[in-house]
């Protein structure tokens, strides 16, 4: 019986539910702010009414990477409904991103705050910065601030950037007339303070949606919302179940419970600190969840172990007598007659066993109170010891495949997002013609193209200097004066098509077809070991767990 395509689409939707933006009136799209004020958020009156906000209310705006700030809410008719106009720096967001807006009615007046300027913004300035910049900025404005916020203040002919270093009470407060503003301390180094702004986030990864969803389920969901697992009566997925049959049952129940949580992800906001009690009460593992778990689980007690014994003998190999003798002495004899080699035989293997046993001991010692997750990566999955792959240990295997065309396009855009690119460069064409290339291979192409552009720019500058020197000597003029007069635009202002074409001449694939076949063979072997779950039939419906599997998606995942 063929799989139902609609069912496959539904399963795929459930598998990546954790990545979807949740529908909520509190989620607003970021729009360009018509004001330079760092403390205000402007919304349409209808949006404010839907959120239960009034003009002048204080709101907390949460952006990406757990960044948030506190703002004063204002209304304006020319702002579109469902959008918020605000400055974007303190929430690590850009135009068009979604932010979560919630009322903050319990923010108290601050006792004291500590504010310091950035060194590069006060270069050449002297005098009292508090009187010129900070006093007019905060005077009778009742501005809300958050520890870590950066804001700009204009005074005279200059703009100075400040950062809120400390806040009392922390982390939010409103700067009132009684609030003491401290400015003691050395100016801040912008590069050191903003180093974390270039940290890699989920948005910097191209493709791998399913794998990303699995990783967030395994690591992020238990850390942020452990009450989900308490409500459904299971422990969060971590290394706390071991053995064979008992561990299989625990793994089966955990997978069924996780499927129930996935089905409710549309009602859960991963970025929120709390979950609605009605959602927790509605959690309940169903028979369909168990059938799904049986369809994807791999019971260790039913795995077949096949030992292949070579049938080739030494006599079948002609010649090479010296080589055969050395192999017999170094390989065959220590195995067949270990007593003759005393304790020297298998020393390397014993070392490997000790390392493996130590790893397993450390994993067994972790309990639910230790927020420790073990994540490993390998390009030789067939070499992993089976003891590490038992349920409760490293039992979740995620295959990160080579990027497809859409993923390659996303990777190229991420690599080149800060580089000047000639408009004639077709990134889509480049992504289409780099099938089989990994992310590292694409990075090498872009870096080589950038180096070629830099080389061409340097050569153009050197050529221009030689021409100016020759003209200056011929005319008897000062070369510095002629350089000022002939100062023009960069002859190579961007990475061009020619640079990419030259870079592609040296492009190479780091992952061979043999490696891909080895990964696919391992994936196929693992899928075949799941046959037990496909034979399960419910007494009520008689359906099999196989209906929950989308075989087209198995190519992307080990488990």
C-alpha cells in the first residue's frame, strides 16, 4: 500500500514544528523608525488596542538570541498594523524581523544607573559629558533603560554613543528625577563590548531544517521548558537510561511523548519564559504517538549481529612470502597465541577500551540535575562503538547531508553578506553549478574570489602610482600634489564575475562520491534495523506505524 502524500507532508510539518514562528498578536514585524529616539516604540492604534496597551505604557521587546530591551509605547496612524517602529541595535534584529512585545507594568524607578561612553565616539571631545549630553537626555523624560542597552545622544555638533553598564534595580528601571546617574570610569572599547554581536545564530545556517529541529528538541527545549516534560510524565532526553530491553522501552516512551509535544508546538513559544497551563493540561500521549515511536525506534534487543569470517587463506595468495610472514607475526600470531606475547598483546586495544569505558562511566554519572548535553561529530559513523549508540547514550544520530541548491544559495549569501559584490554576479547560477560542494568548499571559492579582487585592487593602485610618478617627473611637479588632484574611485570596488570564474578554476570537492556512498550505506543499514516497528498493529485500528514514516525524508537523517 502506497504512503499517503498528505500524511507525509503532515509528518514533515510536525518534525520541524519547533522552527516555525508561532501565531500570536504579540509578535510584530520590525519597521523603520521615523524617530531617532532610542527609548520609544511606535505602533498603530489598532495594534495597541489588540495588545491592551495605552500611550506611554512601558513594554519589553524581545528580539533574537535572547536579546531584549524596554521601551515607551507611542501610537501613530501611519504605522502599518502588525508592525512596530523602533531602533534595532539592542535586540540584535534587522528590518523585517519579528519581535515579541509584552506589557511591563512592574518596572520600578531606578535608584542609580552607571553609564559610560564609547571611546571612538568621544575622540577629540573634552569637558563634562554629563552636563552636555546625559542631563538633557534624561531630564524629566522618565526613560526606561535596561542593563546592556546602547543609546545615542546628540549634543552640539556631535553624537556620542553610551552604554548602560549597571542598573539598580536590575535589569530594568525607569530613570526618574531621583535617579543618580554615575559616569565614573574609562570609556569603553567598542570592539570588545560588541564582540558577541558577530556570534553565529540559527539564522546564519543554510538548510538543514530537520537536523536543526532535532538539535533544538534535544538541547534547547529541555533547558528552556522542563515543565513540558514534567507535565507529560517523562524525563527530558539525556543520558539517564541504560541497558537493553528496559532502555528500549524508556526510549520508546520518550519518543512517543516527544511526538505529542511536537504536535503542540504551534501553541508553544520557545522564546517565552512561561507556557499556558491549558497547553500543559492538554498534553497526553495517544496510541498514534506510540505507533509513530515504534515506526522510528530501533530496539537494541532485536538487532541482529552478523560476524563475517574471511574464507581466504594464506595459500590463496601467491608470492609475497616475506610480506605474508610479517603479517602473520604482527597480526595472526598475537591473536591466536596471546599467551606467548605476555602482556604486550592488545595493548593498543586495551587503551581504546579504557577510553571508551571512561566515556561511558562519565555519561552514566550524569543525572537530571546536571544540564550537560553530549554532542559529537564524526565523518566515520561506521567506526562508532555500538555501546555508545545504545538508548540513553548517544542514541540520536543526525545526518547532516551535503547542501542542496537552496542551502548552497543560503550559504553563499551568508558568506558574502559583508562583501561588495558586482551586480553582474549571479549567486543563483553559482549555487546551481556547485552541486556536491560542502559549506567549506563554497567558503574557499568565495575567499579565493575575494583575494583575487584584493590583488587586482592593489595592482591597480601600484600601476596608478607608477603613472603618477612618471608624470610628476616629466612635469617637474610634486608627486603628493598630483596624487591629491588625481584621487579617484577604486578601480576594483567589488568582487566581479571574472574573479569568481577564476576562483572556480581551482574549486574542488572535499567530500568524494565514495564518502557519500559510505554514509548512505550506513544510513540504509540503520533503516533496515527498524523493521520491528513496521510490524506493529493496533487492536483498535489495525494500522501500522509505517504510515508515519516518509521514506523520502530518510535520506536526510540517520535516525
